[in-house]
């Protein structure tokens, strides 16, 4: 594309979208153009990133709408399958008929994860909301006394370190991998 440096309105015209839509992508942090003196400058890479974002938006629609459609398609497929589960590839094509976006759902591993967690579900008591079990205060006190006894040989620094490690592990963003796929030529 060469050396390109466009302002927001120019970039939106090039992309074929309204300036407000492009501005929304910038404000949501989807694309991050360089800013100089409070003016956004779109180079070739940022323009391509914006184009991909709009393509995905056109292909996938709004998140709740897409989730509902993908979930419905997935459940229809699961109803048809009687044997072993396989990974499923969901495809969504934008209205203008260009190439489809493909999302591979690892159904096998998700099902295995559910099976592994199933025994833990029986340990959770299904009580009506707002009702307390009989002797709940006594059970809580015993649990706290047991936890205090278990933590007797653990220092405050060790507790804080463990809490920090747990919190930082929860904050890690999901891994996104880009794999180049060549399109097969059809004759």
C-alpha cells in the first residue's frame, strides 16, 4: 500500500465507513492509530487492522446476536451427532458474499472438561435462595477454625504472595494465534 498517513475522515472514506464508526473503533481500542496534537493518523497497518475489524463486524454481527446464532447452529449439530464428539468449525459470511470467517470450536476438549468437573457439581447443594441451613453458623465457625489451624505454619508474606499469584493468573488475557492459511484453488 506504500507510505500512507491519513486523518480520521480520510481513512473512513478509504474504508467506506462513516467517520463515527471508525472513531468508535479508536475509542474502544480496537485500532490504535498514532496521535499527534490530538489528531489520529492512520498508517497502512492501522488501516488494514481497521479493515479486518469492520470485516469481522460485518461477518459476525453484534456479539449477542452472533453468540445466539452460533450456539443455535452448534446445538443443532450436537443433536445430529450420536457418537464421538469432534471439533466443529463455525463459518460466518458477511452479507456482501465475500470469504467466510471460520471459528474452530474445540468441542471434544470442552466436553472432556465438563466431564472432569461433573463430580464437583454433586458437592454443591441446591438450596432455595435466601434460606439458611440449620446450624450454618456452627459449620462456618468450625470451617474457620480448621482454616486457621491449617494456616498456623504459613507466614503472612506467603499468603500475600499466593494471593498475588492467583490474581495475576486470572488477569492474563486469552492467547490469540494467527495462522496463515492458503486458499485452495478450485478449477
